[in-house]
């Protein structure tokens, strides 16, 4: 398996624009996580899905953020409208159901909002 | 709720010296514990994990960690540092009752001096 695949790797956008980040989890994994990494706040869990259903979105910072998982092989994280403080590295990760199994991370998307 | 504290945001070691990274967790129930490594501009890669089996866990690249319930600790060690160990290291905890979501510590950046 190619691992968790995220696109794009880098995104530069202007404030106010819509940004969509994409993730393809490892085949067969039924958990999918979106994390954000910043210098100030470290790694934060934004939202996670189990079997394509959002389970916990309490980490989503504002209504400007939304995430979907239309099927087992694809998820998106959308920011609309984007703001400079959204600049960060966004990671997608996936894992199996069994407790204690590790999460496998993608390479991340580095988002810069100017 | 679970939490993780990593003591020391930066650690500097000489090549060949012992690497010791400290991690303490807080959890009301037995946790699963993980150490991840992040190289520059990369995603997170699993080093090792504790899932209630042996308390001394061996991982990749010569790293190991010991789970000490009485001290609520899961410190990471490597007997002899190599230049390639320069990276950021994250301790994380998950609970079976909370799905597989990981809660991360703040990270420790390791610098290896020749």
C-alpha cells in the first residue's frame, strides 16, 4: 500500500479564498483523523471519522472549517473563508479499529494564507 | 480525558551518548502509549507502542521505552545517539473508550552534536 496520501503538499492562498485539502487513507482502515500542527499549539486533533461517520469534531476551530468523508477511500477538509491564522501543516492519518493500533500519517499539507 | 506532558522541548546530545526523552501521561484508565518521530518536512512515523503487554517496549532504530504505571511515565531511550536521530519526537496516548484518537505531547526536538 502507498500509505496515506494527501494533496496538495503545499498550498498558498489569499485570505478569504476557499481551500480544500484532500486525503486518501490506507485501504481497509476504518478510522480517519485530521490533525493540525503549528509552532504555537503543536499537534491538535480537528476531527475524526469511523466508518465514514464523523465521531468527534470538537477540535474544529470554527464554522469556517468543515470535513467530509463521502466514502471509505476519500476525505476532504475545507476552510472557507481562509484566514492567515489558518496557516499550518495539516495531517491526515488512518488506523484500524482494534484498540492500540497505531495511526499512519500522510506527509501533510503545508497551508500558507497570505 | 487524557493528556501527555513531554519534559524539555529541546534536547542536545553528543553522537554516541545516551538519548533520554521524558514523557508523562494522565489517564483515568489504562492507556495505550506511543512514540512517534518526525523528520523535517515529513509526516509522523511510529517508533514504538505500548498496549498492555510487556512494559519494556523495543522499537525501530534502536529505541526503547518503559511503561511505569506507578510513575505514569513512558520515557524513550536510545543507548547511543546517531546523527540520523536528529528529529522531533512526540509521545502520544489513546484510550480504547475514546476510539483510536491520539492525544500528543508538545514534542521534543533532538539535536545531535558530532
